[in-house]
């Protein structure tokens, strides 16, 4: 995490909150996923609850999009095999 985001104490608190958000939502990560989080200025104004809600929203959106892409790919494969 960049030093542009607060002091060491704030950066460490944010890292702990992000780890806690992941730890408390194991059902979100039943399938493997790589996530890159980039903390921007102002994140230290967020709460653990806000970080958790944003994480759930982003990962859920990713899985929805991935499922739609798989469905479209399967449909195209079926149409192509005719």
C-alpha cells in the first residue's frame, strides 16, 4: 500500500480490515479468484462495514458477469456445432 494513504498506523488498520472482510465472507470465495485491491486517498474515512459491503458488491458482480459470459460461450458452442 502506498505511503500516500495515511501513516503506517492507518495503512496497517486498512490492511487488517480488508483481511477481516475476506475472512468473514468465505462463501464469496468458494471458487478461486484473484483480486487486486488498490487503496486510494480517503479510504481511511471508511469503516470495516463499508469495506466489507464494497467487497461483497464487487465480487458478486464479478461472479454474475463470469456466469453470463460462460452461458453465452456455451450457447455459441451449441449453435456452432449444428
